């Protein structure tokens, strides 16, 4: 019998952080004081624009935002991912997150992290939760330097769903038997693609929709 999959969004669902806070740490701590100051200051100036872009299109946000990594060294990013996790992501993990993932594993699900974050940035948190599989974005590097481009497929919106479906086909499992968890209405396609969706720490629009459709609504922010 095929093992069903449980798909977990990351930002806002399991942790109170996002791709911007991850990049902000790398920008502040990169070698070279002036370069670090320039990257971090530029990020601060662009935050209002990035918020608006994210509301318009998560796909377009990813394409534009990850350009900020251009010129950063791959070896430095990978070797400092653990420090970023310790400073930014681990303190932001919701108290009930690990129990939620482990409960599905105990019920016989293969656990899958599905995120628009970058592979090197989320490697430590994937190990922390002991995810069986990871679906994420990956930067293109040339001569060890980030180009600012993403390797296809870009993990956002419908392309995120297509990546999930490919994994289901790999394990020969029907989506109706799978679960998905997210906090954002932008992940509605992800939630609608499985038989057992759940809204976790949902935004207002997702909460209203989940209640209308009878989906479970979980609040990990208040878990103890």
C-alpha cells in the first residue's frame, strides 16, 4: 500500500519567519562591512514594494526578490545557513509545530516540507523537523556566485502544486489520501489539491474559507 504524503508550508505555518528575514540575516552578516550595509539598507528601502508585489503575485515576488542574492558566494551561504537558522528560524518555530509534524509521521504519513525558501536556507530546519522530503526553490550559481535567478520549476502558486503532484506520482499515491497545511490564501491551490487540507494560523480570508468548507483550523501560535 502506498504511503500518503503530508505537505507542510513553512513561513507562517510552522515558523514566524519568512524569506525576507532569512535574506536579511545573510545581508547583514556577509563579509565586508560596506557591502553588508548596502545590501541591508537596500532591503529596508524595498520592503513596501516587496509587500505589494507579494500581494499581487507570489510567483513574481520570488522572481524579483531573489535577485537580491546576486553576487553572494555559494560556499559562504551554505556554511552560514546553520548560524542563520539558530539566530532567525529556530527562535521563531511555533511551539506546536514539531508535534504537528510528528503526529502525522506517527499516523503513517510521509512528511514533506513545501516552501518558496531556498534549499541552503531551509536545510537546517528540514533536519530539525526530520522531514522525509523537501520541495523548495534553488538559486542558479555561476563560478560559485549567485546569479539572482531561480532554477526551474519556481515553487509558488500553481507550480508549487505541480511539484506536489510530481512527488505523489513518484510514490504512487493518490492526492485524495494526502494532507496539506498552510496559513495563507495564496496557498489555496495547494490546499485544494489534496483530500485533507487544513488551515494553520490562517489569514482572515483563508480562515473564512476554511470555516465555510469545514476544513480544520489550527492555531499553533497559542500552542503550549
